[in-house]
């Protein structure tokens, strides 16, 4: 889950920098990066669950 956490951290930094400098574009980019990280995290969790189900089905077939 490394990339999702990196996206969220990068987004928080950008958003904070945008707020501190009054740069709305940077603030918006930061918020978008955080949303990207959240979406990636959901995808990673779903993939992990699918792999777990697949592995359990393989064990049942053996």
C-alpha cells in the first residue's frame, strides 16, 4: 500500500503549502492527490480481498 500512502502524504503537503501561500491551484492539486491516494487504497484493498478469496478457493479444490 505504499503508493496510496505516498499520494495522500504528497497531497497533504501540497494542500498545506497552498493554504500557507494563498495558492489555490496548489491547494486544489493537493486535494486531488489525496483523493487519488484514497481511490488507490480502495483498489488495493479490493485486490487483496479478491486474491484472498481466490486462494481460499484453490485450497478447497485441492
